[in-house]
């Protein structure tokens, strides 16, 4: 199976595509730019959803659902917002089909034109803030902390499974607050939630920071982000949290009466992560043999492969059944693979391809000796362990694998961040995998010129950035801090 996967070193992009298809995560759709998420890929998304949903609710948020279709006029109310999304919008113009009188299937009924076109949501700020206008009257209605799990459409011309598709799944939080400070605190809180999730569950280290004015979300005052490094050294934006100020409140006339009885516009935030996290998970950890999944997100954490036939498999199952029950009682997913139509070697390769963190194997020699073979996916190390106490051993091993995957990714990331001080150093460094830490003069013109010349963007201005006097690597103008540059997905 691994022979069917292109080597990362030979063609990283093709390696990624091969891995998504061969491991059964997703497939191309007959709808251009859209994908089919297969059960194994959706199982990873479900685990991501479950973890994030709990974290949202633990911070006081509740879930709701808003319409897929947005009146076109709503997008006109916040100027920078429509400027940011206009080129990506899919538009519904008619509401009925009729049979083609020429007998060529169905056609759009020309008499069924909508009075106002509807936009398939690229994001939900407009429809949500139009709704909040009816929900918020007093300071007693605030803060309003709502999250939505949904799909969105952004008409992409160049697509890649999980990373960039015309339709994708995500969550989007939309909150309303009585003060600017409270809204900023919410924006930062949710950024920290995302950072905790990516590092704890995805085992993927991230840099927390703010976007430059050029890279902000359309309609935001400030956009906070987490940036991760993939194994090819490119950056991937893994999550964003936006402080929207009063922009959307003013656009949709959302006011509240404060404690003194005075009317004020509310302050807003929005924040989201999407199924592109599955793409990040693949590119941050996997290898030429297949997926490498952190145990906390692996759909299947442990597989037990019996080696033998007929009665031997039955005996092995009876011996292992208490351990299977023990692991399941600890919320560890485990499968006993007694499919006798596949050889053990085929099963080993299949589970390696799918990134199952721990594989156990037992033949009759192990059965008689009271031992079991243990293979870990992250390091590919195999060992023979005493069967007695194997449940606790596997539980501890899963924790060790989770930590090892994170530490490996962090070591790689940290060793591929280069400080540069001159434009010549920058040009040399950008041709190597990794991030660049460099001084920037703070102007959009310089940022755009660097992007034009190198395809590198400022990924973020790191939070709590160390202040230091320097000069911009491109313009030579004064600078007070370094920012992170990289080529990105």
C-alpha cells in the first residue's frame, strides 16, 4: 500500500493527495471544487467537533443554527465585508425547474426569478447580526455567546481536498458584548481555546498572533490567528478569531440600553475553524507509509490482529476479550480484526496506512507464552510485552505517543524558524523550508512588495512579541519588532 503513495521528498503535493485518497479520508466529487468526506475522514471531524464543542460550552457558549441562504442586500450593509467576499459568492437567482420543451431534461423556469437574489453563505455575520437586532434590547441580554456548526460555500477555482474546497464544514462563533474590552477578551479567549485544542488534541504546535491590516478578516478591527508549520516548511492558518468592534452592530442597527438607560451599539466578535484542520493534521505528522494520527483524534486507537485460523482465532479472542472490555471502559476505541479473508501482513499495512496508533498482534506462540506483540505507529517500534497488565501498558503507551507526536512536530518547527536581518538573507532563507523571523516597517506597501517578489506573506505579528529596535529587511526603515514570514497554504 505504501508503494502507491508518492514520496514526500519527491512531490509533497502529490504525497498529500495520495494519502487523502488511499487512506479513505475523502474523495473527489462530481461537483467541481467540492469533496466527499468518507466515513473515516468524517470520524476524525466528529472527534474534533466533540472536543471543540465541549471547550466552547465550558466557556459559556451555546449552539444555534442560522439559514444557509442570505439576502443579497444584507451583504451590502458592511462595505469591507462584501469587498472581501464578493468574488467568492454563489448566487441563487431562481426557485423552480421545469421540463425542457425540447425534451432535454430540465431547465430553469424563467418565470421563477427571485425578487431578490440569495447568497449561499460564505460566512454568517450578516444574517446573524440581522437576527441579533431582534434579540438584543438591554444590557441584560448581553453577552450573547452563540456558536454554529455549519457548511459554507466560497467559490474557489483552485481546490485541494480539505485544504481549499468550494464547500467546507466549519464552526463559526458570533458573540455580542456591552463593552469593547469584554469583546477583546472574548476574541483572545477563543484564540487560546483554538491553540489549546490544536496543541493538546492535534499534537500540532502553533504560533499565536495578530494579522496585519492586509490579512485581516473583511470587516474586522483586528484578526487574531494561530499559525502552524507543515512538514514542507509552509505555513497553514489553523484558526482565526476576529474583534469586529461595532462595525456589524452599526450596519444592522443592533443597539442595547445600558445600565444608565442610554442606547449604545454592541461590540462583536466572530471566530472559526474548519475541516482544513484535517488537512493540517495530515501534513503535520504523516509519513510515506500513511497517516500518523495522534491518539486523541484517531477514530480507531488500538487494533488487535490475531494470527491463525479457525479455532486459534476463537481462543485468542477469548483470551483478549477482557482486555478489549477494559480498554473500552477507559474510552479507548479498540477493534479485534478476525476477518479471515485478509492476511495478517495486509492488515498490518492497512492499519499503518490509516494511522492507527497502536497495533497488537497475537499468534498461538504468544498465546502459549503469555505475551503479545505491540507496534506503535509513530516510531514504528515493535516490542513483545507480557499479556498480563497489557491494558494499562496500552493506556500509558497512547499517552506517550500523543506526547511524542507533539514533541516531534515542535522540534521540527522550532528548528525551522530562521532569524534574518538583511534582504539577501531573506531571499536565501525563503528558498529553504520554514518560517522567517524578520523586522518589518509596518507599512502595507512593503508587505505587498515582499509578497510580490517572494510569495511570502506575514503570517502574524506574534502576541507578546519581544520589542527590539531594528530595521526593516526590505526598506531599511526603523522597526520595533520582528514578524513571522512564510509561504503558506
